[in-house]
C-alpha cells in the first residue's frame, strides 16, 4: 500500500514539476521548554484539497482563529503550524550548572509529525475542506531507520530540514549537524539523512554562568574589604602600643 501511494505521488511530482518541502524550526529555552514551527509547501496538493476556494477558506481560518496557531501564504501555498513542547518522548534536555559555564545538552529522538498532522486536520475541518480527521500519522523515530521509505522520499524530491536554536553557543553536535556561520546558537540537520543513519541528534551548547560569577566576584570584593579593614585595625593597634 505504501509503495502504491509513493508511486502516485511520484507521478504527480513528475507531471507538475513540483517538490515536497517541509521545515521544522525549534527554539529551546533555558528550562527546556520549546516552540516548534513546521512549514509545509502544499502547492502539490492544493488541487486535491478543492482548488482556490479551499485555499481561501484555509487562509480565513488561520486569520480568524488564533487557537489554530497557523499562518498561510495563499500565493505561495505555504502553511506554518506552531506548537509548544516540553522535554519528553520527542526530545530530552539536560542542564549542568558549572563554573564558568552553564552547559545544555539536547537529544532529539522523534520528529513530531503526529501532533502537526492532527493540527493540520483541525485547520482543514475549520476551513470545511474535510469533514473528519484523517488517519493518525505516527511520529518519525530517528533511530528506527527505514532505507526503503527514504529511497521513495528522495525519488519524490522530498526535502525535510530541522533547525534548532539553543540557549548559549553551540560547541558540539552529532555528525551531519551543521552549525550556522552567522548565529552560533543555531544548527540544522537533514531529517532524511538522520533517518538513514538511524541515529538520534545530540547538540551541546554553553553560556557564561553569570549568576555564579557574580557571586564569586562579590565574595572576592567582600573578602578584600574585610582584609583591608582587618589590616587597618592591626596597624592602628600597633601605633597605639608605641
């Protein structure tokens, strides 16, 4: 069945000279909570959804219902879906408070396709494009690996990229993860490549532990003041003895 679906999609891509592009952008905060925005190019499927009328309805739904958490570019046929996440089954986040750095470690285990698929269904129902949710889509498990599906995806010209913005400057990543030249807090990886490797993604970053450094600086200052006071007092006592 999966092969038949991919054959149909491949034929559509060839006929329309189209591509299937998906981008995930995740912003991690210092407590590990995050926001992920998924960008989908739905131009290939726009006619299947019901043509221009359906696109207008999707645009109106995103503009009028904030709970849908979406933006739609009706001209480019690109939809953005946003959702909040916490560490758990999708990713693990660790913090180590040391001196002089606070170090952060992010391990991405799954791509949250299930939640975004459900979110898109809600948008399409709100836009009266579909009457009920479609079949549930499972999260992509990076360690599972599936060479056959990857081959089909590449034949379709499908691209899936994932960008992460960390708290602090990134200093270590899994192989295949590219740190931005302009923003050292940001890195990107190819999801298809990661599935092919059947490996989790690990990213480490760090920033100066200003809280601890401030406490240490204050302690040094207080020690200096105390030492000066004791020194001055001892000198005063010596003069009185003379």
